[in-house]
């Protein structure tokens, strides 16, 4: 590679694809990115890819010679076969492609092109990496490979005595055999003898070969313009030079391989993993990792572990729900609401300026449903879930440590991960690496980096404020529509809803419509913000792909957190908390009366909001993940039905599948983390949330597996040590969940007021009862308001009131009219408020202390894994050190032998000469 050249990915340098592009004025530093790179000089003849015809072997994974394995596929549309006039753009694409392929061949890769069977305009370029190139880039990418079989005997499983039962929950061992474990070390080309190489064709797995091929393609040169060298397959895909680039599946998912010694891994994955009939079985994680790479493997490992832990939470949640059903029949306060002599005689004040008076027992059904969730079992379950979250995260760290060791990612350091081409292309400033101490090139100075990060943070904050503004707009909508619905219902204008009219209350109608609008707003803002987040992350220019994904993850989750949870936080902690009283209501913007909770309480509304958002989100995700890819593939097959009788090669069958999103597994993680938030943050309002999440996840695993295995092209394998930025996000949700559930129980439910009444106000001196009881709680929790004290004209409303009505009741703890401190908060209010604050402080401290103790007691890395890691490091050092000594000894041995021989010869000569000078007498002596 020429050291005076300039490298860039061309991502910001072209202004017109149809004409000559404007060159960037930015000066970019050139580096030797590829050890096999050789520059093609200007004017030099470009080697073209050999074109061969398809050999009618549809499932072949090799070149036409049947020897060289296909490691990657490039697809392009031949410009010479265009039906319309060729223009500058198409000639330029052709020139770039030919130069790119020539660069690949110059670097040692082997290419072979084959015309499409279905579309004569398409060409498929097969890429093969020879042994020497594989060895070179295995060392560059620090790929760990076997050095000797693992001689550590694994500890027996605690479930070994139940093998006859547990074997039914694991994949068939006859089909998916357990792989032999090896001690591994980063590959070194000059130490090939140290590695366990039985067969060169099988030493590097197809996933490793595809990963190395993708690395070379991302940094291969495709154009020289002046002193600017442009490189990277990404830009060629974005500008239409190539239509697709992907590794091959190893066969059809529903057809068994004919070679018994080399079974189709895709077929095994479909039958033992992706097939819905195996939803109850454990996942073959080692085979998933081998076929798709560590990044996909760690996602499905996390999803499976999360689902397994959900089973425990689901059992406890179901038990709390059953307890709520049983306690519904014995709930004293619910009985008082439904009692015609108690709740039937209590007239409640209107909840808005145009609302009617209503009788308390009209909320009998709602109060009975509320008693299912608002009970002591919910409190126990909320505390349990706070502990469960800690156990889930700690046990996941341990399980993740085991996978890191088994999958050779323990020492996967950031400096081992290659920089992104987009990052390398902008490196123009010198900086001393704090790790290596070597001067390296970076794309911007410290100040420039601060400016970019500041712009990114400012943009994210702007969009978050935009979400909050939309939430405020929805709140205003709720207030305005509540008045409208109240007016319509009061005048009986909903005659067409006669069958369900008695269930359509103003609160319910307002809550449902507002939730639907909120869901639509969430979806629209998601689509817009996704593009903004990607643009910001590209502008920040992270160094590695891991840094890029982590930065994008944090931006997207902050947005999604506010977008999905803000309405739930509003209902749980804001709605109905600042409403004043009938004579002096609190008004928003001086016009709209602050919204009150449903007569049955805000917990029911929170449950409705959760159900609509989670249900709508699940339906939308299923459409995107299942129905949409299946429909696209079906439509493509229908359009190609005229050529179905032809034999289609494997690379063309894969081209007909759906491409993997550029964001990879981001949306799969996001969907599960958002669900994790709903399950933990608001579980006090809905104990059945873990049950529903468990059912969803059992299908989600198989749906994702089915999509990856049958509907999508094979994803490019990538290295990953853990779940990345999602780990601290989960920890943050776990910490926040303790506070939110404690506050929901304290401020949203009526549990604390009921406890205060039971222990303090149900007996002397506040009551005539001699024993603690819940009788009289409803009357105690409702304050009295004198209708004549209202500053508003209630003439129209009074028409709907019972005759001779002078007072009405409302939910609050205030002194009655006529009291010296009328309508001020009474002593019971302050007792309840103090109890709520004390409850939050005590519960949070107990739970946080328990979480801290559990985190300390449970080590992140199991002791057995630590032993195995130390053993592997020791053996690696011994084997490589001894090999180095043997190599040095073998090289020095001829020199030592020559030296000894030479010294012996000189010694003999000196002895002969000495003897020749001695006299006979001296010689005899």
C-alpha cells in the first residue's frame, strides 16, 4: 500500500451520484489496514473476475472445481445488460466494482462469478479465502483456536439423578452431539505447529471464515481519485454498486444433508430449535454460536435465561393473583361499596364541571376487580420481584462468565477489536495511546470530540422534551375529552352503544382513547427518532463496532424509556394526586380541571394503559418480525414462479431471503428490555405480568429462531463477550423498580390508608369500636362537601341530583363543612402521608440492603470457571513456551555442533604441534 495515499470510506464525499463527485477537502491519514494489501497502481491493467456457468449442483457450497469453499457472496446487477441507455453513473459503478474485485484478488482472495438462473441481469461473485490468507487474518483478529483437548473433568451436574426426566427437555443428543472441548489460544501464523490441526479444511469453521472475509471486504480499496483511496463494501452497498453481500447457509432448513459425516447445521437448528413443537426444550446454544457467531449466541442465551427465571416469578405472581381472587370475597371495604345500605346511600360529587352526581355503589364491579390486585399479596409480590431482579442479574453474570470461557471470549479486549472503516478513514490527528504508549492517528482532537458529544446529548435531550410535550398534549386531550364524554353520557347521546352503555363511563372512554392515541404517537416518534439516533451516532464516529452499538443503544433506550413509560408514570404518580376539592378544584392552564382517577382507583387505569401499550407493541412486533418477512418472501417466490422448475443454486436461494437489519439484534434486545421494564417497574399494579411475559417469551424464542433460520439470510458472525450496553440498562431498571413499586403501593393503591385506618382510626379515640376492624373504612375515607359552598353555577348539574341533596362526598381526608378548619386536611391525612413516606423509606432500605448482600455473596464468576481459566492460561504458556524453546534449540543445535567440531579440530591440531616440539625425555615424562 502506498504510504502517501489517503484513505476514506466515501461516506461524506459524494454529492452527485450521476456526475462527477466533489472531492473532500478533509485530509485523511493513510494506514496499512490490511497486512496482505497491495496497491494497484494507476494505469495498471485490472484483473477481472472469471465468469463460469452454474454446474447444476443446487446445494454446493464450493466453487465449480468442488474444492475451494465459498466464504462470502457478492451480488450485483450487470450494467451491460441494462435495457436503457448507459449513463455515467452505471459506468462508474462498473469501474468501482472491477477495481474492488481486482483489489481483493491482489490481496490473495480467489473469486468466481456465476450468472443468475432466475434473473439474467444478476451476477453472483463467490469469494474464497485460501489457507495462507486465513492464517494471516486469524492472527490479525486474535481468533482463538484449539491447542490441545481439555483435560479438566467437569463437575457432575446436580440434575444427573433426574436424567431420565430432564433428557426430554434437551435437544436430541443423537442429532446434536456434544462438541469436544479444547484449550485455546490466539492464533499465531508462525506457530502453527502448536495448534491442534487435524484437517486444514475444517480447522477454521465457516463462521470464522465468513467473519474474516467480511473484515477484508470492509477495508478493501475500490477507487483512487487523485491522492484519495476509497475503500469498504459498506459504501458500495449503499451506492448500489453491489446489491447484497452475505455468507451462505449450509443447506435447506427442511432437507437433511446427504453426507452423514457433515450434517447440515441449518437443518439441525430448524428441527431441534426453531420448530415450534420444541418450545419446551432447552436451546442448543453451542450449535447456535458455531453457526451464527458469539453475538447471536449470547442473545439467545440471555433470552433463554431470562425466560427460565420468569417461570419462577410467574408462579409466585399467579399465586398472588389466586390469593387476590380468594380475598375478594372477604374484602370488607369492597363489600361496603357494594352494600345498598352503605355505598347505595352515599352520593358522590361530580368529577368535572359538567359531570353528574353518582352513587358510590355504581363502582361495585370496579372495586371488586380492584380488590384482586390491591391487597397484601401484591405487597409481598412487589418485594419478591425486587429480590428476583437482583437474583436474575447476579445469576446471569455467573452464567455469562461460563459462556465467556466456553466460547473463548474471556480475554476479548477492546484493543483486540478492529476499528470501524468509517473511523479509520477520518484519522488525521496524532495521539499517544494510553494503553500501548504508541503514537496513533485519531479522527478529531479532544475539543472536537467534546463538541460532537455535546451536539449528540443536546439532540437527544431535545427529542426527550418533544416526547414530554406530546405527553402534556395527551393530558390536555384527556381533560378536554373527559368533559365531552361526560356531557354526552349525561344527555344519553350514546344510544347506538346500548348493549355496553352501562360499562362506558367517562373515565373509561377517556382512558381507552387516550391510550390508543398515546400508542400511535409512540410508534410515529419511534420511526422518526430512529433515524435521528443513527445520524447522531454516525456523527460522533465511535472507534469500534461495539462502541457504535453501545452508543446507539443508550440513545435509543433513553428515548424509548421516556416514550413507553411516561404515560404509565403519569397515571401512577401524577393523575388524581393534585385535584383539590369540589369547591376549589385545581385547573391546568386555568381552564381544564385536573383529572381525577377512575372511581375504582388509578390502579385499574394503570393496568389498562399497560395492557394497551404492551398488547399493541406485541402485535406490531409480530407483524414486523413474522408476517412481514414471510409475506415478502412469499411474494418474491410468487413473482418467480415461472422459473421454479429450474435448479436454483444455494447462493441464489439465500439471495431470495430477507437481509438482516443494519442494527442487527438491537430491536430484539429492545423489545425484551422494554418488556423487562413493564414486568419490574409496574408489577405492583399487575401481578400477572410475569405470567404473560413468560408465555410471550416461550413463543418469542422460537419466532426469532424461525426468522433467523428460515426467513433471513445468514447473519455475518461477530465476536461478543457479553450483552453490551444492555447490562447496565438492566441494572438501572432493577434499581429503579424498587422505588417505583414502593411508590405505587404507597401513593397509587389504597393499601396504606387502609392499614392506617385499621391500626389507628378504627378504635378509640377515633371510633367507638373496641377491636381493630375494617368496618367503616369507606365512610372514613370520604370527605363531606356542602353543595352551597361551591363557587360555580351547578344549576344544570343539580337537576341530576337526588331531591333535597345538600351535601356530597369525595375521596380525600378533609374536615367537614362547619368545622373551624373546614376543607383543610385533617389529622388522618397527615397520619396517612407519614405512613406512606415511612413505608417507602423502610421498604427501599430493606430491599436495597438485601440486594447489596446478595450481590456481595454471589460471585460474578463461579469458582470452577476461575480454576479452568487459570488452567488454560498455564497450559497455553507452557505449550507455547516449550515450543519456542524447542524451536530455538532446534535452530541452535547445528551451530553448537559446528562450534564443538571446530573447537575439537583446533584442539587436536594444537596437541600435535605441541608433541612435535617435545624431546623424547619430556614425552616419556
